[in-house]
C-alpha cells in the first residue's frame, strides 16, 4: 500500500508544494511545529533514509539545504532545524523546522492549525526564494 507521501507525489492528495526535482519532492507539513515546517522526501517510496542510493540521498540533502536557506530568508527564526525521525510515516523524510530554541523541535508539542490561505502564502514565499 502506498504511503500518504507517495500519494502526495502522485497528486492523489493535495499539498502545499515547495519544490520538486527529478527524484525528490518538498511540501509544507499541514500539522507544523512552526510556520514554514517543510518535509523533503524522495519520490521513490523508501522507509529508511539510509536505504536510499547515494545519488538520491545527495539530491535529497542538497534540496533540503536550498529549502532551508529559503525558509530562513522568509520565516523569522534563529535557525532552521533538521530532524529525521521516520516513525510517523513509513516513507523517508527530512523535517526542516524554523526554530528559535532547542525545544522548538519537540514533536510532542501541540501542532499549529494554520488556515489554507496562510499555508498558500508561506509556500509561495519559500518556493519563490529557492532557485
């Protein structure tokens, strides 16, 4: 059965797309820890990040870097935190989260509830600053 992320890549589930390469896809987390919280995934469904082939892994990390720089330009924060947890969805993914302190990246915290218009605006700001 395809993961929810595979369905997003195929366009079966809508998302707030940030960027796409040949092998990778990035979109806003709809249950974010902070405004601008972005997920960067390989298009190929792979459960463990470290099971990716070197080429895809490199492409994923380079895309994450570009997006993190764009997030920092557009979302007020001290840093963009990076987390790879991999337990919530069986599809490798990197979390990019704007943070101002170490506890801002605590996944047990309540998630933000953002309106569609705000998510669209955030996605547009970040995506237009990438390349």
